[in-house]
C-alpha cells in the first residue's frame, strides 16, 4: 500500500539542482523546476549512474552525463538514447514547508 513520506524541506532544494535521498533502500532524486518539485528514481536506466552525481537539468529534462541519456522529469520518458527504459517517477505533495513523496 502506497504512503507519503516526508523527505525534505522545500527551502532545502535549490532551483535547477538535483538532490537525492534514500527511502527503503532506493535512492529518489528531487528536482525544483520553476518552483515545482518533482521526483524520479535516482539511477539512470542505461548504466546505473546516479543522477544526483551525474545528472544535469536542461528545461524539464535531466541528462545523465555518463553516456548522454535524457529523460523528461515530469513523466520519466526517455527523450534521448542510449537509455530505452523510462525512469520511475514518484508523486510529490507539499504541506507547508515539508516535501512528501509517495512510496
């Protein structure tokens, strides 16, 4: 059964930066784009590089700089190979200053 877990404070995330937290053994990456918070699995589906460590945000996409794969942050879809499998995305909600992610 899915539940929302508190993961960070809104003010802790910087615009255009990627931050990741470990939840139940999985790393979840967070993005603040135009003031909105999004969350995806932190690991590139091509070669398992961490997006927090090797990701670069361009618009509403994240590029894994290990091999150039790109993903749409809002949907997880692959927008440029070599990745072929989309990123898992997570629902996010904000309550006051707290960020919650659905696990």
